[in-house]
């Protein structure tokens, strides 16, 4: 009986059995090891201590290799070349979070809590389907999903400081395939694109060596041009280190600025950043500041703005394609430049302008790969042909125009130096294209990134204009003169509004800003209605209400003036519209009304004869300036010679109270009858002048309507301010006689002492 | 009487116990002597990387240096003579080669597994011909090993992906396909290396069926050697096979790291070793024996071919 019990079983099946199939790997499950009378060829050791620690024999390297050696399955690549592989025999670092399933680790560790082959691999439990390659992983590794299950801290893309994964590239490089790199479906970049868990040749289980940034360049081949630029730290700052303390010579030209993991914000930045509202600019400013590595090229005040939405320039961006609402005047092919979101990531739809929009930090001169002798790189000074610009500026400032398409009209105007001041000496930047004549993209000398020293003026805008429009300046023939339209005027304070641009004292557009030169003028376009108008493209071309860089044509209806001076629009159908009454008359600039505009017939915005009224005609001689303006036409030799009042003056020594002051005293609703100083300023107490009773812009006080033709006035029209004489100022002195004197003001009889007053 | 009965009783117990002890004594593993001579290659992988198979003739040793995707030829002292090929797909280049054979003219036959072909080189390493390993349906076959019957002008090839023994003629046309995926006699689960016996029978290592099957030239199974297990005479991961002058089978096992010897009738004879212990041939794959009774073992993870003398084994 004892013999029966101890007789070993020596059955060796030829047909597959579960026991045998399991023991294909689980060798220690074989019955032979339990038989004391048989000497096995190898010792019984179910949990041997191997290089990775103590673990089940079925997941040792020896067991795996016994099939994966090319004779059964072929995983020789894992052993053949690479000396690096996914760490085994180590405890997971703190950043690794192994998920739990039913309370057990999804990826088990060995008896010593270390990673071993069996952590990722198992012959059990995964339905791979027919299309997948079964590698006995514990879960499918579709697009590196297995890797990311534990290495969550390496996922999330650039937002989380990591290289993008699951992003498709159109042409995965063949060089990477050759070294065992893998791409996911649709050419997606996955973990195994850069890393090989087995058979890697390089540290960090990289597929190829990267100390010269070869791995980076496998995909980012277009960036290799950085080597011959100042941005190659190995040349310009060999001692500079990234935040991991590595120099360019240690970690490669890419990795001294970028790291694929643990990066600091946008652009996978590996260096110091200066946090600004524009996250995309922060990496650049990290060096380009007054204390940074690029302290000789700091970005200071009056530099091109960033975080400007491209749509503000009339450009819509969809799927990376640009569409401008402004058609180019000269045949240029608009190039889609990089745009960024608030987080500093490049976007394909819309987006904001940032440093990277104009600059490619990896290419010194666009279109040129071999640039300069390396020994001179660090000393080379840039210009519009290089300077890491994405588009060379050329004569036509192509880079600027690529976005500012609407500014191309400047080419056809005197503001184009080639037309307006080609005989003047060029400064050193005059060779960088048309725009560079007035603008410097970085560190301008004033508002609008002005490239010239500011002139004089109240606001920043005016100071930019007077840089040239001044005595001795480039545009000294186009001065505003002593009497010019006021600037620095607040529309809000005037109780008025406009859709013309207003500016702060610093030159920024602001709806509550003040009127400035650029409120009326668009310095980039000669004719507001015709961008390609050539009439201004001559040195001696003279402007008028249709042109003159005005924002709005200012001709028949004086559209520009009335944009702000809306109350004065009522002049249009009155006899004071010289287009109706005197079409051939000219102002002092020699312009007929159809060229000067309705307002321009009498008023001159610049180079006016008077400060009051900015008079554009020859004033009549009179002590009272207000009267002199009216009399310039209403005299016997004037345009309104048929409307010359025989008596028009009020005794100048008699001062009247303004309606405001009278209302203050009497608290009554009083008609508006302004009184003026001798110099023509509206005062609380002053002289009664023509414009005390007449509003030259309005035919009748009762309505805005006017006859639109020459017509005879009545007591209710005739440009009178008020349709009633009730409570008129005349009564203050003349009492009951006031009505008579008001009514017959221009008559000789009214000047006599009236019987009622006697 | 009482003492006698007690004595008899104890004698019976002693008999039973001694019988049990005798029965439970571990039978010694028969060892046949092997003497290590020298190694070609080593752990630095510079010379050889994952050598998978070895062939010999009178003057030279031919090694499939599979990690380097090439064949390296040495003289009998282990000095390098020739390197054939590199990684690639062109003629003369390899992708993951496994098995090798050499004929009496010194022509070298290599199973270029990744490129689905047998490549033939002359003794100077010049590429002669490539035979695309396809079955009769023109599906590509990944060859694991190749051996040549010069007299019949036949090339035998084991197919990794179709579990068959393929027979090609010299122009390279497939003549026969034997076996297929299965555990029954005549079928294979991953046929590995193969060798030609002195009587022209063909012996094929049937890896996952843990046996060697011997076929006549007509394709009839004539012998099975080895069986599943870890006892002497049993196999776990058989990989290499070689025949000595006496027709004995030498079968390497890449997990148990040893070489076992079977008679020409397939009966287990011994394990190669020293004194009373089996010698370790780590991850032993292809093996070869020359006329001088030298054994050549491709030890893959040791990245070497170890050379031994088995001449004491008569």
C-alpha cells in the first residue's frame, strides 16, 4: 500500500492538456518536481531571486527568452542592440500611480515591491482581437495607453509641460522606424515614438541618442537651422544651463531650451520665463530682458503689441488658413503665421499675435539654411532680411504687410519715403522696408513704435506727426499752422460722440480718449475711398477734402467734420452751403466748395486765418472777430453782397449777460443768445455779435429743415437762433423797447431812442 | 519467544522502511563528459550578438550572428575569417536570420527569417542565390533553419509561421510541405532546427511539442526522440540538434541550459557534463558537431559560441 502511494506518476501526454499548457511557462507546476525518487534536470525553485528581485519563475527573463529568441516568437530586438530598457528591479517612483482593480494593483510588482517583466506582461486575460499584436501585456497598449496608465504625469500635452501625444503627423520619419520607433494610429506620436521599453540604445530608453538633439530633429527637422544662429546656446552662451542644470553641449541645442517632460509652460520651456499676460511671449522674455541672457536685445516699451486678436486686423483664420477682408493692392501671397491662445499654445482657428508670429527662433534668415560663418554668428547684427523673421521685410515690408494688409495703401502716398522724401537722407533703418521708416517693431522711440524722435505736441499721436511735420522736418511744407483744429479735446466733456478713433495721452486708442491727429487722418491711406488712388503718389500732389489722408471723405456733405460736429449738419440745405449759392467760389486754399467740402468753404482745419472759427476766408476788418467772420461774405464786395445789413453792430462798450448767467440769476427758461469777448470767445458777459442772434449753420430754430436753395428769410428763419423774442437779452437794458429793437436790429430806426423808452 | 516475536516484528518494519528508502533514493543523472575548449564572442556583444545557430565543416565555423543580422565565419581556432552581410533587405543582407548550414563545397545556406528567404553564399561570402520561402499557395514562410541534401539536391526548411517542413529543389521551387500546426505525430508546434541523418532521414526539432521527429525521405515519421518534462531524457525548450559519427542525437535545451544525448534509436543516454553534474550551456540554441568530436553550442544570451570536446565520449 505504501508502495502504491509513493509510486510516482510518469504520464507524459502527447495531446495538449491544461496542465501542460500552463506549465509551458509555469514549469514549477510539473509533477516531476514533487517526485522524490527522480532527479530533475533543474532544481525546484518556484520563486527564484533573479536580477529584478524575487519573483515567480514564469516571468523571469530566461523563461521569456526561451520562446522569444526567434525560434518561436521573435523579440530578439529587445536584447540584441539596446542596453537600455524600461527599468526593472526598481521600486516605482512617487510620480508613478499604479491603478487598482478590485483592490489589486493592475500592474503587480514582484515579491520585493519592484517592477519586473510580469508587471506589464502576462499571458492571461487580455482579448487582443485579430487586428492587434499580442505581446502578452496586461492591457492593450493602443496608442501607448498602457504606458500612460501608470505615467499619467507624462500625459496631458504641453498644458502640463509634456510633449504632445496622440497628435498625428503627416509623414512619420523613416529614420525613426529604422530604430524601432512606433507611431500610433493615423501617424500619432505616442510614448513609443521616442521611447523603447525594450532594446533602447540610449539613456531614458530613447530610440536614438539625443545629446545632439538628433531625436528631436527626427521629426522637427526644420528646426535644425538653429545650429547656425545666435539661438544655438552652444555658440552664444555655452555656459547657459536649462532648469535641469544642463548646458547645450550636454543636452543638445534643443533641450537647453525645451524639454519633453516637466517643462515650464508653453513651448515646453526649459529655461527661466518672465510671466506676462501673453503666455506665448513669456519664454522669449525670459532671455530678452535687461538682465537676461539676451540683455543686449531686450524687449522694452513701445514694442509691437502681442495678444492682439488677428481678427482685429480683418483676418479670419480657419484650420490654419488666413483670409483677409482687405484685398492686397500689390500681388502678395499672404502667409499663414503662427497664432496663439491665452495659454500660449498655437491654435488653428483665430488666435492672437505673439512673438512667434513674426519670429521663428530657429531660423536666422527665412529660406536660408546655411547662413553665416559660425565664428561671426554671435556678433552679427540683424536687419529686415534676417533677425529670425518668418518673412523677409524687403522693400515692401512684406512681413508687416502680411498682417497689415490695409496699410499697403501707404505705398501709393507721399508717406511712402520713396515718393514723399526720397531725396532726404535715409537713416540706418530706412533700408528695412517702407514701414521701418516710421516704425520699429521693438523699442520704438515713442507711441506707435515710432522710429524717429518725437516732435512737440500735447498727445503722443501729435508728437509722432510733428516729428516730420515741423519746421525743418521732412514734411516742413505741410505744417498745421498757428491756427489749427484743436486736439486733446475730450468728446465726452463736450457732450458729444464720434465713431472716429480717439486717443489717450499715451497714444492708445480709447473710446473715452481725446481727439488727436489720427482721429481725422489715416496716415496709411491717401484717399479714404480708394486705397489704390495714385493722386497722392507724387511729391507735389496737393490734398483736398477727398484725400489728404482723411479717414472719411469730407466733400459735399462734409462727412468727416459732421462725424463729430453733428449739430452743424443743418447747414447742408441752407444758403450757407456754398455748393448751393456759390459753387465757383474758393476759399483761401483756392478750393471750390465741391473740393473743400461744405465746412471747408469757410473753415480750414489747418493753417486757418483765425483761431476762432478756423476761418478759411479772408476776414472783414472789424474789431469784433465774430462779426469779421460773417462780414467776410456779408460785405458789399463779398459773396453775400446782397445780404449786407446796413447796421449790424451793437455798441461794443455795452456788455450783455449770457443766457447761462441770466438763467442763473433769474431762474427762467431763457432763449440761447451767446455773447462774446472781443476775441470771439463765448463769455458769461460780453458783446452782442452777429452770432448772438444768428446760428450760421441752421436756417430756422423750429426745425432742421431748410429750403436747399436761395430764398428770402423771415423773422422765423434767417438763421435766427430763436423763433421767439420772449425773454430776450435785449430786455435787460431796453425794457419794453427790447422787442422793437430786436425786431428791427439792422434798421436805422431801431438805433434811435424809442418813444417808449423816453 | 516474546523477544523473537519482537525481533521479527522490528525486522519487518526495518524491511519495509529500508524498502521505502531504497525506492525513494534519487537515481543519479547519467553524465557524459564534456570538456570546454574555448569561447568565440562574449558578453560585450562586439563580436557576436545573440548567436542563434552554428554550422561546421572541416576547416571553418559558421555562426549566425543574429543580433547583428549577419553571418560570421571563423577558423577552427576561433579566429574571425569572414563577415557576411548586414541588416537590410537586399541580397546579401539579413533581417533576423536564425539557422545555417554548410555543404561539402563550402557553400553557406542561411535562413533569413525576416526576409522570408534562404540565401546562399559561396565560401568567400559572395552571394549566389536567394530562394524565396513560399508555400504552394505562394504565401511567404518565415524560415527558421535550413539543411541541404546535396545528393538529392533538396533543401529542407522549417517554417515558423506555417509549422511545416518545407522541401525545395535547387532552383528554389517548393516540392513538398510536411506537417502543419498540431500535436499529433507528423505535426509541429514551431519546428526549429533540423539536421540530416547519415541515412538521409531528416530530424526536426519540434519545439513546443518538445520532441524531435525524424522523417524518411518520403515524409514518413520514423522516430520520435524526447518527451515533455524536466527529467533526464525529457525536453522543455529543445532548440538545437546535431548528430555525431555514430548517429547519436545531441539535443540542446535553451531553458534548462543543457545538452542531452540520445541513441540513434532515440533512447536517452546521458547529459553532457562534468563529473556528476550537467554542464551549463546558457540559452543553448543551435549546435553542431564536427568530425573531431567537437561540440559547438550557440549560447544566445551569453553572446558566444562555446566549443567543447566530447571525444572522451565513445
